């Protein structure tokens, strides 16, 4: 968060917000479009007599992208804290877009055999590597332009941008499906949504190359307080904070990926909906998540992160199973399914907003990018990587079509427990006191033992 003496202009804040918003949207599009193409990609890369086996293989590939996120978080977090947020974010969006375009050009199993799924996994790992530095880098960059009055709404820009990208992914798949036949989609039409990443990436590069460095990093550079070993500082000085960030990230990302990644498969397999229909439903759900995400940002500015997080996660905890049950019990009634899916996706997006705000304020400016990116990357690998696969595997093992609700419920419960055990200061405490308590609703982090990591008073 910027200090008053170097408060950025409204124009700079607006440009930083848009660059963060659209950058995360492209990252979400690149990472999520694979999900909505699984029905077409599975037989092309994992031909099998058992369709369920092919889908599980595709879900494994979906998860492999998360394995590289912690590595990307370390690499780009270090770059962002040493050489600037802007340079790191230009690198991450270029890599994400490039990997997705490569995926759209891959040969299939019928052309190159076993090499096809190997190349698919490699491109997915590349996506994960660059994504490991994108989301938290974008969130860090945007919130470092914030003031006390707009911290919540600016914190919403990254997760809401993710929801926007989550809207574009199924929308492009749905439009492509509508304009072509199932035979064309199965043959080569699945490549079109992947290749659409190129113009999206070029637009974000245009935005980011026109940005200045964030005020907080500028101040660190001017005072010669840029850390030479941000990774070591995070691990040795903030181990408890890092563990909390990992747990919160795992919680919200398990929810955030099981809902949009597994629910389309649930709708296709349990109620017989066509992939194109589920893509349209996912588009509506993600669009709703944008509105709910901004509402969560406003709530943060008025009620704090803790209350906003507990409310969002609590509703998800009790709502997932009843919604899945109603959808199946009504045979996939379009109104019930649309409303239920919109509610789930909206709640998943809303719960992410206060978590992102917490992650970017958990560490002081000198190691903020590194700490948030490493914690978020590891949480992604645990929650986002394993969540959809566990949902699919648990469903297959038990034969219970609602088994995914157990995974989501456990993730939500983990988030509530972590939030409940985080320090909470007295509401009457002075700013100095709240900073030293590590309060979840404090505006910055508690530095331990390093003068160069001292947070600025806001």
C-alpha cells in the first residue's frame, strides 16, 4: 500500500488497475480454457475404450499445471522483489500466452503417439510456471497503488479479473461450439479457443509496457532497501505467515478450481448436458462472479477481510451439496442448474477477494511479491492441483455423484479454521498496534528484525 507522501495519481491507479485486471483475466483464460475443452482433448491425447479413464487422465494434466506454480512463484517473486514488479509481470504474461498458443498447435495422439500427451503435459507445466508469478504479482502491483479508502476494491481487481477470464474461456468455447459441429470440434475446432490467447496476450503487453513501476518498489529502490535474497528472508523471518498463506491459498483455490473445473463434468455425466451448454452456464456463472467479487471488495472496505472471508466460505460450506443434489434431482432443469451454478461460482469468486487482499498484505514491501507468490504457488499446487482430481477420483471410487461437495466443504472448513486462528486486534487499537499484532485486517505486515523490511505507516 502506498504511503501518503508518494500517493499515485488517479490516472496511474486506473492504468495499474486495468493492467492488473486484464493481465489476470488472460492468465485465467489460458489456465481455464483447458478445462472446458477436456471433453474434446481427452480422446485426442488420451484415446481409451473407457471415457472415464480419459477424463481422469485429462484432470491429471489439469493438475500438473499447478505443480510448476511454486517454482514460478520463487523465480518471479525474486525477480519482482529485486528488479521490479513491472518487469516480472511483462515476463509472466508473455510466457502464459506463449504456452497456451503452443498448446493449440500440438499434434495429437493419432499423429505422434505417446509424444502427444507428453507435449501436452510440458505445455501445461509451462503455463503453471508463468502463472506462479502472475496472480500474486498482479495483486501486489495493484494493491501497492491503493490507499486505506480503496484497498478492498483494488484488492478485488485481481480475483475479479480472474473471474472475467473465467468468463471468456467458456464463452469462447461455447461460441466456437455453436458455430461448428461436434465433429469439427472433436477434430480441430478445439484449437481455436487456445489460439485466441495470442491477441489477448498482445493487448495486455501493450497495457503493461506503458506502466510505471509501483510506488512501493520505487521507494525501496530510492532508499537502497531492495532485498538481495528475498526468498531466504521470507523462509527464515516469516515461516508462520508463509504457512498461513499456503493454507489460505490451498483452501480458496481448491474451491475456485473444483467448482468451475469439476461442475461442467458433473453436469455432462450426471444430468446429460452437452459440453456447449455447460460452457454457456459456466459463462453466466463467471459473469455473476464478477459482480459478487466487486461486492466483496466493497465489503472489505466496510467490514474487514475476516468477516468477508468467513461469510463467503461459510455459505459455500453448507451450499455445495444441496445445490448439486437439486440439480440432479430436477434432471438438470435449466433454471435450477443455472441459478445453482451461478451461486457456486459467485461464492467461490467472492471468497477469493479477501484472501487475495490478505496475501498481499501479509508480507512487507521488500519481500511482498516473493512471499505472496511462493505461498500462493504452494497453495495452488495443493488445493488447485489436487482438488479437481480428488473430486473426480472420489466420485469414481465411491460412485457418489455428490462426492465433490466433500472436497469443497473440507477446503472451506480449512479456510475458516485458518482465519479463526489468525490474530485479531481490538477495533480501537491505533495503527501502530494493529501493524504489530499481525491482525488479518491490518493494512501491512509485521517485520521481524530487519530494518529494511519495516512497513510504512498508512
